[in-house]
C-alpha cells in the first residue's frame, strides 16, 4: 500500500486514534506499506524503517530514533526538526572523550575520534538540554547565565528559546506546569553523551 499523508487534514484526537488502528492493521495482516508523512510521531507509530528524502534523493535510511539522534548531515538534522544545530572546533582529546570549543565555551563530548583543530557541526535535541538554578555551576557543560526569551506552549511540553551569548539561541523543553518568564536567568546543562558531532 502507498499512503501519502493520509491523516494530514484530520484533527489531533482522530489522527491519534487512526494512526494506532492503521499500525495494528498493517501488523496483523502483514501488509507492506510505504507511509509518507512530515509528522515524526506518525512515522514512529506506523513505520519500522525510515527513509529521509530530500529533492528525490535518499539522505538516510534506518531506525527513526537513531536517525533523529545521530543524523549524518546538517540537512538530515534540519529535516527531522533538530532545533539545536551549531558549529564548533575540536580542541583536544582525553580519556573520557573530546573537548569542543563553541562560542568561547568548552563543551565535553563523550564519544568521537576527531583530530584537534577540526571544524565540526554538532546537534543537541531539545529534550536533552537540562534546565536548572543559575547559581549552581557544578555540572559539566553548564552555561552560567543564559536568559529565556520565549516559550511555545503545547499540551505535553513547552519549548523554550534560551539566549546563550549573542546571537545564539538554544531550544529546551520543559513540562507545561513549570513557569518561566522572558528575561529570567536559567542555567542550561548539556550531558556530554547528548552532543552528536558531524564532521564538516
């Protein structure tokens, strides 16, 4: 079956119900299907394998969680909706991984085998950016006094735009019940394992 965005015009509750029903039917009847969508949640619910297409070219193929968290190129990261895409320079390697210089800050990375001086693009998923008290600086990869600029509310989470330096904006997510005000100082921490590096 070829299914070209079959749920695009439906309201959210109906779409959620039908996506689950479709996934069950395809699995029970063992029907092979090509499912076209721009919605990552739909793809995760229906598909076992994922192809990322751009201008009729396949950029990536594999399991969707791996493609999202470990994209092979900046374009793939953009297509799957990665919010935090930045460029930096590898400065040194050590027993625990690498150090990356970005906007005057050193970020620890837990994996990779790149030579010092190499320019790289790196990504961090918004759900991996941790928010905390700006008075506490004990954790690695903590930007001390970024300011929250804007928040986009959703039913399950809010997406925060946080200024780290100028003009850098990091995206982070938070539960909807937590309150943040524009201009509020927030410490953001990025675990070393959450940083994925792509060689330029």
